[in-house]
C-alpha cells in the first residue's frame, strides 16, 4: 500500500473513531490525529493527502477560509 493511501486510511480511521461530524479544517484534523496517537508532520500534510483524494471524489473540499474537508462517504 502506498504511503499516501496509508495516510488517508489513518485519517479516515481516526475521524470515524472520534465520530467527528461536519467539515473540519486540516488543523482540527491534525489535533484529532494527535489526540488518538497518530503522528502527522503538519496540517499542510493532512491537507495535501485529503486534497489528492478530493480528485477521486472521496473527500469534499470546502473552499472557505480556512479550507475544510469532509469525507463524502464515511461507510467505505
């Protein structure tokens, strides 16, 4: 499994475990990852991973200030 896919699955898993609702900023996601013992380099890395998956439709990017991210189908 490629590193980016593993990172994506780690993010998805923590958000599901935390029962996070609604769109979250990369910083909020990074904080949740940290609280669940998952180390990530930065909020920028979180945004990069999620932004790449937005191209396939797995994540919706809400282009606000700041950007927010939401999984389009959390059941997969």
